[in-house]
C-alpha cells in the first residue's frame, strides 16, 4: 500500500518532539482499519502508543481536489 515499514517508528519519534495535544493527520487512500493494522508492529517492537500526538485518519487521494474538499477525520474503524 506504499507505507514504509518504519512508519510507526517515525510517528513515535515525532511524538517525542511535539507538544501535548498535537495532531498528526494521515491523508491517503489506505482505509483507516488497514492503517491501524499497519501501525501495529508484528515484529519484536511494542504497539505504537503516543503521549503527545492524536492521530487523525483521512481517507482519500491528496492530489484530487474533491477529496480535499470533503476531508474529515475518521477513527480506526473508519467511522467519522
């Protein structure tokens, strides 16, 4: 689906640098439930837990204007 294998590592690192209450918006065509699955490491690492970041999922194509116009966040189950 085009995601880097270390996406969870990058988010965890970002979480260390931002203020509490910050939001990270993930806007791509991967459905939210699949994203949640991808962020769960199946290797030797622990599950991604953020202290300062809230992850907001948006499903769509960032180069299509109509997707940008209807942008809204969804939870891990794909519900707004």
